[in-house]
């Protein structure tokens, strides 16, 4: 098997188990029994206590995980349920809405952690950040191009005159 494919499958397997993408031993989230608030359920830990892998590189890091992965899979599920119910049971519109929306909302709630873990796995696969500072830490590891120097004032522009002090 190709090395890259094997590495990708390893990261996906770790994400499905909600484990650190780097070492695969420590959890990304608090265990269910230690959750005290709803926010604890959705919020990843700061980083892996074993290998130090930072789970949230920057503010809003998991936005794409929710919008693309969680809502994406939820939408596919909703369409599949809709087609199944519509073509097999011919339900009324209110029953159809309840039949589609309820499982999709539940799915999005319980899949939110896995969405973030899968996003971490994807990001770690395509843009691994290491402890030596190359890559990661909020960026792609690439440096910004040098900025152009500040443009000089036009030659014929009047120079500002400091007001004379009269004592
Ligand atoms: Zn780790």
C-alpha cells in the first residue's frame, strides 16, 4: 500500500476514535463522563498532553470543520432520508419535515466532535506542523513575501515645519 494512503488512513482512523492525529493515544476532547457544560462537549482540548500537538491552531480554526464536514454530511444524510421517505411512504409535508429534520439535527449534534477530529486529520495530513516550528502555529509554514518598503514622500512635497517655540 502506498505510504501516503497508509498515513491518510491512519489519521482518519485516529479521527474516528477522537484521538490525537499525531500520536494517536490521547483524546482530542474531554471524556463524556467529565463533561460539565454543553460547551465542553464541542470544545477540543488545547493540545495533546503526550506529544504537545496543538489542536486549535488559531481562532476560528474549526469553522470549516463545522461548515464543510458536519453540515456537508448532515445535508447528504437529509437528502437521503428525504428521498427514502418521499418515494416509499408518501408522507404529508409536516410529517416529512419532522422525519427529515429530526435525524439530521441529532446527527449534526453527535457528529460535531468527529467533524473536528476529521478536519484535524485532514489538516495534519496536508499541512503537518511540527515542534521545530516549521509549519503550523497558525499558518501553512510558508513565510510571507517581503513587504515593499514604505513609499518615500514626493520630492516636491513641502516639508513639515515645526512650529517655533517662543519663550
Ligand atoms: Zn498526541
